[in-house]
């Protein structure tokens, strides 16, 4: 449930968590996961990584 303050805003549409399970959203999430794993395997920091400044993973040679 959104907070009362958030629910009062005219530009907010609150949906249940399942509201994001459209075919387009599922396809995007799947593709984004593959892109991020490819970055990690290549030893690169994925876009949007949390604490990216502490990245230490390097590819195995």
C-alpha cells in the first residue's frame, strides 16, 4: 500500500506487484539480466551496480 501522502498525488498510479508482469516487462527484465551477466563475465561493472566504486571482480584468464 502506498503511503497516504503518495496516494494523494494525482500523478501516481499504484498497482499490485503483479502489475509489472506484462509480456514486454518480462522480456525487458530477461534481456537486462543477460546483459548484466555478460558484463560481469567480462570483468566489467554492470550498469546500475550497487557500490560500483568497490568493484573487485576480474575475469579469470
